[in-house]
C-alpha cells in the first residue's frame, strides 16, 4: 500500500460522512465502476465540493489531476497532493503531466479528470481533448460521472447534491491523432450531459433513493 492509497482509505470515511451530512449526497450507478484495471474517470465540475462528493463513493484509489494554480495554494496544494493529485498547466502543453497520467493508467490504476478544464456555472460545458487522448493512447475504458446540485451548494445553504455514474465505454475505434481525440471528447461530453440531465430529472421528482442512470 502506498501513501496515496493509505490517505484515501483513511480520509474517505471522513469526507463521506461530511458530504452525506452537509450535502445530503445521493449516488446512482456506483456499481458500474470496475473494481480493477486501467480506467479513465471523467466528471463535470461546478464546485470545490465536487472531488469529495464524487470521489468518496468510488470503491478504489483514484489518482486525480488538477490545475497548477490549486497546487500553488499553500494549504490546498499540500492537501490535494496528499490525496494523489497531479498538477497540470492549463492552456499549454505539459508533457510531464501527460506522461504521468499515461503512467497511472498503464499500471492499471484509475485516473480521475475534470475534462472541461475549469469549473462551470450552471450546467456541463465543453470537454477538452486531454481525457480522450489518454484513454485512446492507453486503450483504457472511460466511465463518466455527473454531479448536480453542487453549483447551488454554499456554507449555510446546504443544497442537496447527487452523482450518477455511467457504464464503461471504449474509445478504441478512434485514431491516435487530434481528430480522434476530438471525436472521443465529443462522446465524453454527450455522456456527461446525458447523466447530468438524468440528475436534473431526479431532483425534480424528489431524488428517489433507487434509480438507474441511462445506459
């Protein structure tokens, strides 16, 4: 067991209890996440709450990437590195970050990414090609996880938050070039949007405890 695995094992129950209490977290489709093997996990992003709400239910160690600015923040940077987050420079080529992300997947671990590249305001945005590139280059399956409600969550306004996971899918049919990465990104974007719309509907009907996300 490495340091990151230990940190997540110890920290996950704590953050799970906090998100259940203060975000009334509800999760759909968690059984769809493969327990073993290489995996690229893609999430939409509204709030700093998202990594904790999404990551805690996942039944395996997730190695995240986050913008360099977060790593440069004194307390936050130390904290996210403790939990296995790799820095990436937005808006420029970062070969070392790509190499590390490919290595995570190649060794059979789960890579967690927010492929929109930045937080969105009210609904999922455009997906950048990085996640698709890693999945295509390493032949790894993709699982998308959508989150809804965190865009309205604030201290003192503990808005309910829900997460839905889709089925694993492959991007292997796409070529290993920019055109293939864009096509793969479009698939990820459609899947995130579809899962998010499912969550919007679940919130409208009172968030039933049991529901099956679209396949």
